[in-house]
C-alpha cells in the first residue's frame, strides 16, 4: 500500500498512461484478437508501449491485462491461461517501470467480465468475485503495485470486482465508464457512483471514470464524482476526442493541444490521477505532462468552460435528468420488486 500512497502524498497529481488497444492496432494487433496473448507472443511490443508512455512522462502504467479474466479469455478458448497471461503482463510492466530511473507505479488492469450479473443476468456476485480474485492474485504475483478495476458499468460487477480484487492484498483503484447520456450503460450517474463507493465494505484507494464519450464528458463526470466524494482520490482517464471511422480505420479526433487542456481542466475539477484512454498516444501524454507541470491549479471549471474548451457534454452534466439507458430500463423492469 505504501508505495502507491506515498507517491500520491508527495505529489499534487500523478500522470497515468494512455491507450493500450488503439496503440496495439497501430503495432499490428488484428481486430478480434486478444491483446493479452501478446504478453507471451510479442513481449517486445508490450514493453515498447510501456516504455514510450514512461518516456512521455507517465507515473503509472497499466498492464496489458484488461480482458484477462476467465470469462473474457473463454471467448478465445484461453480460460485456463488466466494466471500465465496476467502474471506475465505485470512482469513486463514491472521490468520497464524498474528501468525508468524514477518511481513508476504498475497498475494491474482488470476490465469487466462481459457477463450480466444477477438479478438481470446469470452471473452471481460470488462467481464474478472468484474470477476477479484469480486475476488479481496473478497480477500481484507478477509485481503490480495497485489493482486497477476499470470500465465497470453496474453496481453488482463493481461489488464482485472489489470483493475479488481485495483478496490479493494490494490497494485498489476502480473506475466506471459513463457513456450513455452521462450515465453508465446500466444507468448509474457519477454522483451515484460516488455514494456507492463510499458504502463499500472494502474502500478503494481511488475512484473515478475512464473511457466514455470524450474528454469533455469525462471532465464533467469528474465534477459529479468529486462533488459526491470530496474526500476521495479521483481518477480521470478520458478518451482522446471522439472516434471517427476514416479510411477503414478508427481514428480519434483529439489533438495533443486538446488533451493538454483536458488534463488541466481535470485537475481543476478535482482529479488527482490523470491519464488518457482510447486513442491516447504517447505524443498526447507528453503534451499532458508538459501542461500539468506548467499549470497552477485553478477553481473548479464550469460546464460552460468545459464545453468551450473541449466540446459538448450530456444534458445530465448541464443539470437535466435525461432518460435512463435502455439497458438500465430493462434491468429495472426485470428486477424483483
């Protein structure tokens, strides 16, 4: 616990890394392939991306293990390789972090199972927790400093992930993705997420948001989370602009200048750990580092200021209450009364 908390205590902010998948596609990953296989098949490429992010200024790098739980790996008939792939993911990140010449933290990335939890779906919290525990133990064995649960959308999966990850004995950071009218796919608002995490039996060392629908909405989400949990260490890891399909490939609209503005606004909004998600390349991260080092933290930004610098945000961010997502409505209708 001390390495993660000590670094936080010594710095007003930490810079997390950028995208994994979108950068791997530029390095040869094919659509539909499991990036986690690269930990064994192409470790040089995995280490190269870690190294590029560290050189760009990252204080914290995420392991190549987002889809490393048994349910996601089962899609590739690799459910029996959880320990191997996750341990190796942490080892590769650890090797690059140790070679950095400064303190760089290794965060064990743990994404969602891809399953729907009870009472709407078939997966129980106990079974989900067992899968997360299996992954967490392997990441800890490989050298992770902190476990990083990300892109969660439901309260049930959050509880399962926290219960399972806590068995590895490492500090835990957990983030949700708010990508549906300012809510998660299952209808959770940033404020509700803040309250939800405060009620967990095992308290995460950090909470926040990742991915979503762009940098503007991510900063607005941070405003909601920090308002609900002013005591928490909050994470902002937003996408590099909006995805666009150009020439048969997905490109993100964000520029280094936009991501630099995003980083400073996220800090002003209350985030302590700031990084990028989909589309964020080392060049974007380098611009974020330079901007944060030159920035003097200011007042919390208004929604209007966020919109002017980064683009439009959801109606929820403006204080309206848009309709819940279709997925959350189905969940509400099917849940027992």
